[in-house]
């Protein structure tokens, strides 16, 4: 079972990293998702979110950095959620 969990975490990390990189390739796809959290200078935040998602994804994909990446993911989600609430 631990090997399955490790494999799932690696795959999830890779998918998150690819999603993060896609923010730079096609940023317009993320404008509407990002706007509620960051109504001003949305495109800049699309790039920042892409960088964070790429870094967290790589961290999740590598077993040695998985725990710190999970903490980073929780912090990132709290940061996004707080900004959505603040900008309502």
C-alpha cells in the first residue's frame, strides 16, 4: 500500500506541475478562475499561481520533499481562499 500511495503522490505532483506550467503557455485560460481572488492585476497573479503550482507539484512528485510540499499546498490553498473571501 505505501508504494501505491507514493506512486499516486508522484502522479498527482506531476499533474499539478504540468498544470502550473500551463499557466505560462495559455494564461488566458486561468483569468476567470483567478479574478475572484485577485480582481486587480489578475494576469500577474495567474503567473504567480502557475509558479507556485509548478513548485508544489515538483515537491509532491519527489518523495524527499513531499511533506514540505504538502505544507506548501495547504498554505497556498488557504492563501487563495482568504483572497476570494476578502475580495467578495
